[in-house]
């Protein structure tokens, strides 16, 4: 089983980071293969450009998006860890979801 964790917080000293560490530790203890995608550490570009939208309509997907989609497809469990900002999640996570599922 593969556990994919998508993490979206810029502060490595945050409560969210402690949740991430605890989640990874629990998964490892259970012998679960764990993959962490730290969107800030990856410097993920959350901007879905019009060019990318047009290309997607023709079946052309950027390689970095294909890779992330493949991770999601292979995962049996997906956990999102992020802070609640202004009653929503961070823009980087919104952009990640838009680009992967848009």
C-alpha cells in the first residue's frame, strides 16, 4: 500500500509540520510505503495558465503534472495536511489541485 501525503505549509516549525512528522512516523510503523509531497519545498507553481488549459484540451500535460497525477493514481491512501487560512486552504494547495484535476 502507498500512502501519499500532500503537505502545504511554509513553516517547518508549525503545528502542521508536527502533524506531518507524526503521520509519516505512524505510516512507517505500520510498514506502509509513504510518499510526501511538500509543495513549498518543491517550489510547486500553483498557477494554471491559459496556455496549459488549451494544451490540456489537446491531451498535452506538463511532465511535472503527469508525475503528480501518477502518484495520486498509485496511492491507496491520500492525506492532505495544511493550515486553515481565511476559511480555506493555502493558494499553493488550491493551485496544485486545479492543475492536477483541472
